[in-house]
C-alpha cells in the first residue's frame, strides 16, 4: 500500500513472482509505504518524498516472521532516498526550503540563483538583470526585468534555453521566452524543481526546465494569512540625487495574501465523510507595487531654446557634451543666425511641435550634474493580483484526477517607452498602459488498470494577453498637435514619429509603432500528453506521446 500522508488516499498493488512491484503516475507529495504478507510482520516506511518526474527504488524491504499485526516502521530521510537508475541532473526546492530561504520578491523562480550551474546574466553595471524584486506577467517593464526566463544561463546554455511548466502546463511567453505569465508564488506551490540535463523523455520541454507543483488540500483544514511589506523610507538615496537635492525614489511593495486547503464537505450529506475523496486548495495574493524605475538623465531645451534663442553661452557650457553645448552658426548655405539666435522662419514647424513635447529643465547643468539639466527619479504603480486553485478527486482506489486553475492580472505602465529605454530618453508625452492578463489550467487523470499497467493523461492550456495602448492618444496625435507631416508612405497612422537627440547627448522620445490603436499580443499554449507504464518482471517500461500547439499573435512594431 502507498498512502498519501496528507490525505490518507491509498494506492494498492501486488508484487509479481519476482517480488517486484511498482507505483507509477504519482503526484509530487509525501507518502508512506506499507508491505504486508500473511505470516510476516508488516513493513512500513514513512516520509517518502516524491518530486516531479523522479524515480525512487526501495530495495531494502525485509519482512520478518511474525504476526501481521506487528509492524516494523522505518522513517525515511528524503536526502537518503536518491534515484539510482537515472543520470538526471536536477535540483528540488521543497515547500519548507521555499519558506525558510530569504528571497527579495514573490517568485519561487528567484531561488534558482542558489543552485549550482545557474548564472545570472549581468549588464555593463555588473548587476543581475533579474533580481526578483518586481512581479509582473510581462518579462520586461519600466520596473526592470520581471522573470528568471531570459536572464539566467544554466550550465553554459543560452538564456533562451530555459522553460517553465506548472503542473504539466506550459506557462512561458512564446514571443521571447523571457516572461513567466503564471508566477510560481512561493505560498501557492508545493515545490519547485529545476531539470538541468539527462532527464526523462516524459519531460517534453527543455533543454532546461523549471517545474512548479501546486499545493493540494489534505484531510484536515489548513490556512495561512500573511503580509509582506517593503518601504522607501528604509532605503538610502542615490549619490546623484543627493548631490542635486532630489528626493529618494518612493518605491513601496505591499503583498497581502491568504490560502486555504482541506477536504470538500457538503453539510447535511455523507459526501466525503471519511475525508478521503475530494480536496481543494485556494490561494490569492495582491501585488501592490510602486516601482523605482531608475533615474532619468538628459539634456533638454529651455524655454528660450524652444524659441530659437541659444545665446546664453554660459548655460550651454554647463551642458558639457560637445554635441549640444555649442551655439548654432550659419553653415551649409543657411544664413540669418545671429549671436546664437535662430530666426522663427528657420525653425521647422514639425520640429517645433516635437520639441514642445519635451519636459523643461529641472536642475542647472554643471560638472556636478555631469552636464545634465533634467534629472528625475521616476516611480510608477504596477498593481495586480493572482489566484490559484486546485481540486483533487479520487473516483476510486484506481482512478484519480486533479484540476488546477490560475489567473493573474495587472495594470502595467510604461511612462518612458515600451519595453526598453535608451540613453537620454525622457518620459513619453503620454504613458503606455497594458491591462495584462493570464489564465492557465491543467488537468491530470490517472487510471490503474492492473498492478502492472498504469496510464496517465495530462492536459494544459494557457492564455496570455498583453494589450498595450496609450493612456491619452490625443497627446501624441499628429492631427491634434498640428504636426504637418504624414508618416512614411503617407500611411494613416496618427502617432507622432520618434526622435533621438544628438547621438545620445540630447533628449530622446521613442516608442515603437504598431499602436492602431492597440499594440496587442495574444498567445495560446495548448498541450496534451499520454504516458503508459508497463511492469514486466523486474523491468519498468514507459511509452508516451506529447502534443503541443502554440499561437503567438502580435503585429510588427518597428519604430
């Protein structure tokens, strides 16, 4: 007998003539194994921890002569029961380890940084691209990288080589493989396993797979309520902001949540009276985030410069950069510029419209400001919520099923530019908003036909939607701003063109095209698998088929 220690659900089998028996298609839980034979003492081992995709051989079972009412009990150490028939290289992070290991944010994927062979990708500033601080459905945002996918190299492989599944469902962004739209919340998953190499064919993704297993209800009710808080008042300020009397970025993180699990009971009926038939788990968490998006630094024109007056040579000298600190002069056949003043007739009407969209200076340029006259610590709100539910149902001793559903929603803002920033970039005239959503469902049905034949069917479906749109389209409308030129090939797109200032020395206003009026990205990830296990004498054979269809529907978005 193999008994689930949480629910007392029991699987039964008998050994063959070789004394060999096998339990297959099991959920990742903690089990108790009991072996009985008439005329012998029962043998029992407790605390057998099964991880996703693992194979455990227990070969030290010895039945001593005696009454069957007598039991020899052995307590297992999960670290001592290791798979011996596989060359799989993997690491499992259990629920206890997840709870006892300090992480910065609310994603269990952050824990892969402690595993051997996992190297965080860094930039020129030698900082990891993904710290775990910000939680988001989209992998990229003005608050920084929001997913371990695309930001870690496993055993020297490409960053795009990692994938993630939740209870068998594919839950990564197929557009870039750089997002985790279904967040593996540390209070909603039972364990987190990273398959790094040499794993079995039943794991269809790869070459490196992160696998999250949901928590399940047990025969007793258990619940947790919690609140995580981080606040800007506990942070120090950046040197450049201090030097220019600018305030600290006011970033805040509020993560309240709760979860509850147990048997499904219907008052007044005998359904599940023994608490061994149907179980549930539900968890929800609110992500209240005021994100520090970094310090914007740029050189922007003053009110006088917007009218063509560049005569203040001392101010220009403070801008330092040679691309923007020299007064304009007559050249290339252009005349009429006197003393650094450009006559109104020489100012392009379209250029005037775009220049007036830039912010005004907020500091005096000098060596102390590194020549910048616009310095701003930019914060934004990115609030969301996540729900996670799972139901386990035992039709009989030999037929079992579970269904898991998760939903995640957020309002993601891009006040500067969609997905990335460039040197000298300033806030776009209107922010881009994305009401991102993800829905994911997975189901598993296991049928034991005989002690030697077991079949498992797994289904997964994930939907992701990133609808990016401008908060106030009139602020970037060619017609509303009286911008005189049509787009390339005189297309009907009303969005203003992007512009980059003086090789990075001047200001940049930039957003991709494709907003017509929504720059959409809708993705479907469907998968199905069937695994058949047959035991013959001392051999275990597994046969299976895997199917997947991925749809990534989004338009082109060149500048």
